[in-house]
C-alpha cells in the first residue's frame, strides 16, 4: 500500500512541475521522452552516489551498480553473452 501512496505523491509532484512549466499532460512526445530519461537517470543517483562516497571512481560506480545497462538497455550490436564476458574481464 505504501508503494501506491509514494507513486501517487510522485505523480502529483510531476503534475505540479508540468503546471509550473505550462506543459499539458499528456506531454508532447519529446518532452515526455526527456522526462522519462530524467526518471531513469534519477533512479541511479542514489546507488551510484553511494559507490562514489565509498571511494569508487565514477566508471567503477556505474559498472558496480549496472547503471549504464539500466539506463541504456542492451545496446545494438551487443549480445547478452558478450556483455557478461566483458564484465568478467
């Protein structure tokens, strides 16, 4: 139940921001996509930040939390097995 309340609160916050920016909902496609990118990046701030505070480099922090694969997904031309072997090396 708590997750639903947090989701509603986040939606209300986004609605307030849209209103302040005078953007109608549903937002135009480009604005919506930029907003989704912001959500994806925002989800990674805390895990990557924790790694950075522990002394990891930015690259190591992104790899350790798998932030890049979470934000970008599987990049074209890369297979899942090739990605696993590159993490082991």
